[in-house]
């Protein structure tokens, strides 16, 4: 049954492609960013059960052109709730010919709030997540709904398989621009070695392969690393990420650099986790 479910989830979404709201597929905290992949329980609801955490996490990030974002997430027994925001300052729109004044100036704001719920049925774990999305520019705004489903199966104490569909739903048009959700199918393998966890994710987005690893050091420090492999013509683009978390029992502090080799520069993530 698990094998059939994995195949169906991948096939159903194979016709969809990446689109305008791909900010929703980016990591939401420093640990995700260090691994190079999103571990957001709203997007991957089965993580509520497979990676239980009694924490409240607050994360902020900064990117090029005065673009910032932040996330607040609360992990519950069988659920997770979060609020995420992204805002850009004044961004200038210019063409290839240098001019004294830009063609236009715009700002962009995005909010999304969501939750996830997961339960275990024998060897299979099923999860469902949902998000409400609101985006706004200087003179237009739009809203939308997104659903995320996932399934997981623990082959052994070391090997975990999970798969799902992310951002299945709709949005309104933002002025004259299309605002389709970045619907995607994904399949993840997590394998635990004696002193290291290895992640491999395959998906239908523009970056179809992501590799990540975490390594504990000195008991309270965890090193993180990731590689995103993006097929490009004529070259093969590789985006590395790196970071760490430092554990002080009640609080965990994390910092990561996401997509170090991105042509627009990397994103810097800082997270504070409270073990309540």
C-alpha cells in the first residue's frame, strides 16, 4: 500500500510546474536553510510525527535589495501552526539600457499563516497542512489557499521515506500578473548513520535534487550542510548551503547561509528555538 501511495502522489502532480510564489518553497528557519531544503511541517505535515519537537521557533532572514522575511512556528503534539511574512523595500525596475531614472519602482509584501496535523496508522503516517496566503504590491492585492499532503514510512530505525504534494490550491490574480501556486511533488529519503543524518530530496521543481547532512559536534553543536543541484543549459548549477545550531537546553540558536552561489547573493537565516 505504501509503495502504491508513493507512486500515486508523484504521478498526480507531474503535469504541474514551478510558478510565481516560489518564495513559499524556501526554507523557513536556519536548520532548513543549512540543509538546503524546506523542513517546514506545514509543507511537509508528517514531520509533526516523524520529527516531534516541543519548541517555539522564531526565525528571520535577509536577502538582496532590502528583502527580509520572518517566521514564527509553534510545534504541538499532533500539529503545528505558523505565521510567515516577507517584505521588500523599494525595488527599481530597469531595462538593459542604462537610464538615470528607473522605469518603475515597486514594493512587495507576502503573508501566509497555516497549520498542519498528522496521525500514525500502523506503519504509515499521514499528514495534512493548509495555508492562507496574502500578497500585496503598491496598488494591488490578492489572496489564496494552499493545501499540502504527505505520507511517511519508517523502513527501520535509521531509514525514513516520505513523500507528498505541496501547494495544491489557487490564488487570485495580482493586478495583471499570474499568481499561481508553486505546486510540486516531492520524495525524501533520510538515513541516520552512527554520527550523521543524511537527507536526499527529489522533486518536480526547478531544483529537482537536494542533498543535506547534519553532524553533531561536542554534544551541543550541530553542523549543517546542503547542496541544491539545478540543471541549466549549458551548465549544471550547484547551490551550496551551510550553517550550525548551538544547544543551551532551554534555547537553541541557529545561523545559516542559504544558496551561497546564487547569482543574486545568499540569504542569511537566524533562528531562536525555545524548548517549552
